[in-house]
C-alpha cells in the first residue's frame, strides 16, 4: 500500500474529526494525548525527528534508523550485505515500533525505540527470535489478523467491514475511533441536526466499559480464550482489573473511566488516585454489592503504590502499573 493512496481520505477524516471541537472543546484536548499519536506517518514523527540516527547491534547484525528531511529509513546489515526499507508507519507515542511493507507483506521491526534508555532495543515479545538471514533480521512478518489488529487499534478508519482499508486510515485514536457515528454526527450538526448524537459511553456499566476498552487493551475474555499467561499479561489492564477481588462489573466506582479520562493525558502522580480508592475504602463510603469495603490499616494515601505495583517487563524497557488490585506480599509469584 503506497502512502500516497492514504492522503486524500486522511485529509477528509481529519477535517471531520477536528469539527468535533466546536461543541466538545474539553474532550477534544485528546488530539494531544498519547492515544492521539498511537500511529504516526512519515514527516510527522517527533521521536525520529529528535533522533536522526539510532543504532543497535546484536550478534552479527546491526540495525540503523536514519531520519532526514522527514523521511526515515530502517536498515539492517550483517557486515557484508544490508537491507533498507522506508518506515511507513510508526506505532507508539513514546516507545515506538515500526511497520513496513515488503513484497505484499507487512513486517514489524525487530528493534524498537525505548524512551527509558533513549535508544533502540529488541522489540518486546521478539526476545527469543534468532534471525538467520537479513530478511529475518529485518522484522517479524505479521499475519493478516495481526496487521488488522495493529492498525485497528492504533489508527482510525483502518478497518471497514472487518477488512483492512488503509486508503481510509487516519493516524491515531480520534473521536470517530471510539464514538461510533461521530463523523456523521459532526456533518449533521454542521447543518443544525443533532439527532444523530452517538451513545454516551459513560452510561455503560463497569463491565461493558472494560469490554469496550478491552477491544484494544485486551478484555478478560480475550486473554482467557487465547490462553495468554505470564508477566506479559500485565499490559492488559481490563483483564487485570477484572481479576481484582473488588471488581464486580456493576459498580461505577471500579471501572476504567472511574480513574482515567481517555480525553486527557495519563496522570502519573500516585496521590491523584487516592480519591478513587477511597470512594469505596473510606469509612464513610457506601457499601459495595458485596458489603462494606475494608479500610487500609497501613496508610490512607498513595494507595496504588502498594496495591497496584509497578511491573517491569523482561528486557527492562517497559514498565506497567498492574491493575490487579490486591494486597501485595513480598516475594510472591506474579498472580495470573
């Protein structure tokens, strides 16, 4: 798929999405959130623009990502020969993995950029790969399902009728990604007709919200059905939250949007979440469906620092907050 084929539809989608700001100014701040930059196109990649040359070496192979005049090239060399491809899509607003097309197939780069080290490293999940050729060292070939899933979560308008349609793609998660019918509503509203307003997602139950967010962040059912086990599951927040003893699917105080506003940047200050925890665990809080929630005998602040431990994935590049809320015991195995 040539990038040029995406440009006309991209401009149209961007115009329609931006028109949401007329009525929803506060929510439209999401155009600057990491989700809004979940996918970047050439010429609009601030990470690569700030790092004109990135290199990484493993065994016989050396990877180089070079950026000049808004164009980035991904090169792998074995010391004798090299293979270079233009980076067409960059996935991730902080840590970044690249996808490119070759001979009609899509490939995920075997190395990624990690801001924690400010350099390249092996792409998370690819640590066990042992490339034997330049083609294998270039990246992991994506299945049709993986490709649709990657673009479907990181971009807007990339999947139509369950098919990958990159000619209608808009980079990043925009209004239309989560609010079905938002583009038609924006067009109708410009003519004074507001009857096509999409459903309010905030009215969904805690379980429905978890499943909705889990379409990309992985729901409990998705993880269980695929048999995924182990430390890597800490990335799947809806799944981990559903494993929490206090999650019952009906109480709005324990849902994704009870703690996180998807239209704003993620709050990383532990103190911010105290009020969310104490909504159930304060002595004056109303009971949950299973009775009165216990109060913590240790502290009343920075609750998440103890009960939602920070977890580092193998390789040390990525860190996640474990959303399986619990009393954490020293040296206990990862609960999964």
